[in-house]
């Protein structure tokens, strides 16, 4: 996983590649990884990792490793507080 997950997330938010909705995601599922890439660090979320899957709209789902989800959620909280 990337050493600077928070920096990567900030860069993706600035570029618009990673959404930062002000509202709580519609649905959040937590389980074993599904061999899909993490939306924060771009590395695969392997079956022995915990995967956070968030439905932020009816047509957009984000997937994160646990540490990446925590960093994204912190960035979201900071942005919502602005």
C-alpha cells in the first residue's frame, strides 16, 4: 500500500478522481477483499484484506482498504467542517 495514503487521497480529491460527498454514503459494506483496486491507493484489495465498499450514489461505488477508508473519511470530515 502507498506510504502516503493521505497525500494520494488529497491529490485525487483535488483532481476530481475521488469524490468527497458531504453526506454519509447511502450504503457501506465491510468484508473480505474482492480483488478489485482500492479507489485511494490503486492497489488490489486482496481476499485476506478488509474491504470497505461504499455506495455514494446509485451509480457510484467506492472501494477502500481499511487504512485508506480511514484516511478518506478523515479528509471528508475535514472538508465537511470547512
